[in-house]
């Protein structure tokens, strides 16, 4: 439903509701069961988070240097619906669900030809550098994030 | 609370309520943030599941050959409480929470000197080999599992 | 020297001497030393090998199904010259050095803005499926490979 | 031959010629080919290096804090002889081959029931912290290392 509301292009545009990157499945991503190893999807999801932060101007070195802040994963709730396999061309995406004072909540998905394989809710905590204590999401990033929120979702 | 009820030895005994293995943190487990990478804890948790299955007589090759079945992760709900760091000596454990017709639900924890760092609820689905369709947990394993269930928990 | 002799376009052309893909460095690729973990470069190099095989029409499922063959790494000689870091945009490439009866030898490199960070000589052995015994490189692939050999190098 | 000369116990003794740890193969170590992924052996070899440094009193945090030094892999020459598989119980070892002014050279092996699967020569460079420039191997470590050298090998 959230995606039906979106009227913006879906790929890597600053104003897009959902940010998506292509990910190819290599041997290193699979296990002896012949499928992608379950922890590896978290790697894929981390890639799209870093690419998104870079796309909106908050790549990691800059966040640390300019804002003395970084994100860590506080919780991950992952559902594995169908397996991906060697050689698959996947799309891995994120959508911002909520902006809290010191956290972001993301909806992340792995799809293959539009079919959902893995979905996750990822909660990121903002921490200060170098003390690693909870810190407020930098205002400039918060402002940028509001452009990514779904219309029905409001900042906490 | 569940651990207060336990009256059995906590380490690697067939009848133990909780199964625990030691895990050392190496460079490959960490990231440039100086902490263990969040997906790596899922690797640690998978190790203890495989060691537990081996300890109770259902190591993977045997399960496939004898029972034409294997487990896949169906969902993972992970909470990251505190970070582990390079060189840390961790304990990674599991306790069986529920036995369903075609699934097991586990409580898994990563601790350091008794302090909880990461906790997770992991849902495993039993699937048939080679068709990879949902399959009933083999009766012999189900029987063994009942010895691992907490007194207050009954098979679904 | 080998690159001075090349008169063909350098990027992803079927007739190119060198095949290159871009690779971004994410947290998952780094370690607590702040640099890319040394084994991770082998992951990067494996990605370009699979992309190259796909580009020339011998992606893994097809090779197995059509030719009952696959490649395994027989040896890897890797030199680490300079470290890559979080967020770096790398180029990872391969050039074919030699075609043997049952093997391929590749020169692989990781560069950043043209500067070499890691170089490797990777020897791949062709094995049969499902017996996993040494097998002759399929003739169709051998023919394609000759188009990738440097002028001064001849098939063994 | 080097091992025939050894007259000391082979496991984790300070004076042992060869330092060995057990490594179990889990799903995360394998790939869709059904074998251990080739880069994963470098993870195994790094584990034994860290365990050895800890066993002789030079675990990483201490080396950085006390000696302002750490090691990085400068080169890795790896031969893959036979594959390891899911569930295998491996032994991964190291023997010191040479001590240079700013480097150590190690012979590393992965065996299963005494059969060699993977062998490697790993060259480690000592670098200063935090400048990451080549640094002399700390004298205290050099002294300890001489106890690990084969009789026929002398410091460079």
C-alpha cells in the first residue's frame, strides 16, 4: 500500500520514497544448502543503507567528521519468505518508517523480479563519536529524512 | 525467569536447559566501527545451533540422510544491547522455546562474563530434502527436543 | 607492460583485454583495524570472475548444465600493497594470463583511482560435475578465452 | 621435513614448533558448491594467528597499547589441495618460518585427520600505530619468536 501512494521514481532519486540498489548473488553469499546464507541478507541491507546515506549527503566519514555521529543497528526483525540462489539478480531497498529523537526505523526488502524474498524492520540508533553514547539525529539529516517519510507516518 | 527455573547443569549436557559454546572475536568478525558487525552475531548463533544438533545426535549430514530433512531460518528477531569487541571471549547459547509441527523456536543469547550483549528469537522451519517444502520435524528429534523444553512450555 | 600492449577498450567489452567491475567498500568488508579485511579482497575478486563468466556467456548454472563443469580456485598468490578503507570506490579486474588443458590462470587487481592496492595471480581448476574430478576446459569457453589472451601469451 | 625435526608437543605449548587450533566447518563457511569457500580458509588462518599471539602474550590490544604496533598481511600464497565440507572437524596451524626486521613469515596449514587440505605462506608486516608505517617487530616479541623458529632457520 505504501508503495501505491508513491508518485516518485523508485530508484536512487533524492526525493524517492523507496531507495533501491541491485545486488548480485555470488558464491560468497551462498552456503552448502545451495541458497543465500541467512545472515548475508543483513549484509545486503547494510549496503543499501550506506548507499542511501551517501546519496542524501551523509556518507559515513562525513557524518563522523561533521556531526560527530554514526548509526548502529539496535534491532533487526527479519522474515525469510523465499530463498535467493546463486547468480540471482536481486533488488534491495529501504523506506524510512519513523524518525525518533535518537533513532531511525527502516523497512527493508529483498526482491527478485518483484517477488519479495526477505523483509525486515531495522532500528538504527544514533550514537556520538567517540563516546558511543545515544545522540540526537543531526538536524540536517532529520530534515532530509522528512522528505523520505510516507505521508501517513509522522515523526515520533 | 526461565533460567531461575533451571535446575540442570548449563553446559553441553544432553539434558541441559541451555546449550552454550564459547566464541572468540577475531578481526574478521569486527568492522571499521571497532565492534562486532551486527550480521556476525547471526553467524555465532548458527554455530551453536549446529553444535547443539550434533550434540543431540542430529548433525546436518545425518538429518539429511536419515530423515530427508533440514532446518532453515524462517525469522530472526534480534536485539543488540551492547557491543562486543575484538578479542572478547563470548558465550553463545540457545534454549528451546517451542516445538511446532514443522518448526522450532529458539531463544538465543550472546553474553560476555554473564552480561547480555545480544538476544534473539530464531524461528527454524523444517523442510524436506530435496523438495525444500515444509516438513514435519522428525519424531526422533521431537522426542529429544522435549527434554530441552522449559517446564512451563508445552509442545504446540 | 601488458597493459601498454592493449589496444582494446578496457571495460566490460567482450573483446577487452581486461574486465573490470566497480566495488564499493561497506562496513561488512572492513575490520577493527579500520581497513578492508585481507580475505575480503578474495571475495571482490570472485565477484569479477563470476561477472566475467556471465558476460562471455558461461555463467555458473549454464556451465554446470551445458558443460557439466565448474571452476574451483587451485591457488591464490596475493600481494597487499596499500589498504582500502570504508566507503572507498574500488575497481576490481581480471586479465587472462594462460589457458591450460584443465585450468585458467588470471591476473587480478584491485585499484582505487588507478592506484594498485592489491594484486593477485589466481589459478582456477576446471572440474567435472558431479564427480568433482579435473576436467578439460570446455572447448566453447576455451575459444572465447583466446580472445582475452594477451598477444604475447599462447595457450599451454 | 620440518615437522620430523620437531621434538616438542604440537598443541598450544609456549615452546611448541607448531601451534594448532581446532576449527569446525559451519554453514557460513561453505558455498553453493558444497565446499568451504576459498576465502574462508584465510579467516581460519587468521584465527590461529590471533590465538597464537594471545598464547605467547602479545594479544592485539596489548600489542597496540604496550608496543604501539600491529601486524597486517603483506602477502598470502595459498594452495588448495582438497576441499573441506560442512561439518568437518579441521586442524588449523602455523609455524614460524622467518623473522625479519619488520616482518614475520608463517607456514600455515589446514588439515583434516592429518590430511593436508590447504597450505599457505603468509607474510606479516609489522606497522606502527597510529601512523600505520612499517615498524620494527617489538624486541620482546622477537625474543619469544626465536623459540618458535625451526632449528635450520635463522633470523634475517
